[in-house]
């Protein structure tokens, strides 16, 4: 084997070790590039009246309010301010979801588990991040080559 080929293999081995220690950071970087889409996924789930466990948001609306809305399962939407403030904040090892709207704290106290992606939507969350994650991974694997 030539010394150039051995150097290439050595660099690739080092890159693989670096990647294996930094997968969470690569995922965070990829998620950072897709924060708006991730926030939209959170809003979509809330509009369907689902918690981060995939259950219906509870407690249900009062009978009078349910009649006004046309359904009894809360969707956390009246004028849209709460959902307009929904954000995704990628961190190492997790994505934190929340809302900057002034009603967020009150709604979190009234309704449990309104932030976070339900198990049945995790694949969609991964699909949003996956293309940029692959780019991040490829860039790290082949850096310096």
C-alpha cells in the first residue's frame, strides 16, 4: 500500500471515530436547519388535539365551548397567536418544543403534555431532519480527504 493510501485510510478512521462521538451534535445541527418545519409539525399535532403521548388533549372543552368550536377535544387554537408562537429548539440529545405566546404557561398548566412529538409522528420528525443530517454526516466523514 502506498503511503498516500495509508494516510487516507488513517484520516477516514479518525473521522469515523469523531463522528461516532458526535452524532448528537450532528443531529442538533441538522435539526437547527429545520426548526420551522419541526414547529409546524408540533402545531399540526396540536390542531389534531393530540398530546406528546398521542392521546387526546384533556380535559375536553365544556359543552358550551365545544358547541361553539364544533368539537370537544382541545386543539389550542382560537385566534392563532399560541400556534404562531410555537417553536422548536434543538439541543444535544433532544428537541424542545414550546410557544412564546403569553398563554403558553396557562395552557401547559391546564392541559398536560401539549409539547413534544407523539410516537406516531416521530418518523415524520426524523424525515424532516434526515436530509440535512445525512449532509452533516457526510461532511464529517470526509473532512480533510
